[in-house]
C-alpha cells in the first residue's frame, strides 16, 4: 500500500520569505498523481497544486511551486513571498493512476506566517 | 463553483446514539468520500462511493456505515456512537478519473459525550 510522509509537523516563515514543505511517498507504481491541499483555520480544504508523475516539468501555480523528484519519491511544496493568508495546514496526497482509487494523505504540516 | 455542504458544523451526541452525518454536492460528481481528521493523524478514509448504491470500505470503516441512495447525497452513519468517535468529519466529492481534484465540505465537528 502507498504511504505519504510529511516529516515536519509544524513550520513557520516570515512574511514575504520563502518556505519549503517536505513530502515523501512510497509506491511501487510508475504512474500516479500528487497533490498539495491547504486547510486554513476553520475553513474548507482546497487544492493548491497537483503534479502528474509522468511529467518531468514541475507544476507551478502563482507563488506555489513543487519540486518533484520521482526517483527519490519526493514532492516538496515551495511557497514564495509568503503571506499571512498562507497560514494553514498543508496536506500532501497521492493517488494511483490505476483505477478509481481514493487519495492517500500525509499527516499534514501546520504552517505559521509571522508578520 | 462546486459546492459540498454538510448538514451540521457542530454536533454533540450521547454515547450509544445513532448519528447521521449528511453530505450533499451540487456538481453531479460520481465519487464521494468520508474522512475523519484527528490531530497528528491527518485524514483517514472511512468509506467512499463511486456510484449510487455503491460503497467501498476505506482504512477505518469499523463503527461506521454509509448510504448513497442519490448521486448528490452521501450519508455517514454511526450506528452506536462512542467517545472515540469524537472527531472532525470531512466529506469530499470528485468527478470520476484519477487526476480530478477532490472538493471538500466545511466539516462536521462531532463530540460524543
């Protein structure tokens, strides 16, 4: 079974600085999808960014980008120019490309942004 | 905008009560999911459904059941609530296919006394 590990339960960053959240996963599959979700305090979880494993190019969404290292099974999230609104729980998730399988989530990283 | 709604934001129940958590989505999504979220444990999948009247067990189905009689509605049932089921419950939905994102509801914080 696939597993997702987020080794940093909590992180903090100064406003306007850059922070990187780590995620590693374990799988024997070659084709899959990876996601980062954000859960702000008392608000709904939303998708931040996603990556297809067969794509070499790292996904980017405005200030959010990923560093996808397939051989190392690593999928880190970089947040540039951090803003107060970036404070949230961030969850890394894996989904197999085989069949209609659900997401497997990591335990999350709580990000604090310091003004 | 996709909307996933859950019947209650906060719920307090007594041990042994039967509890229904309702989830409704308005985007004709095939897939629906129920997760439980606890501090330090992340999101754990309880049950999911890929079609009406279909259900599949997730990682922690014990003590729960589900019902999906209509495509837009997915209910989580605690047959006899226990204190260890005190938690945040999140519902999600998605289109079929593995690349599609899941859309989440606001969550129901359930306390069992």
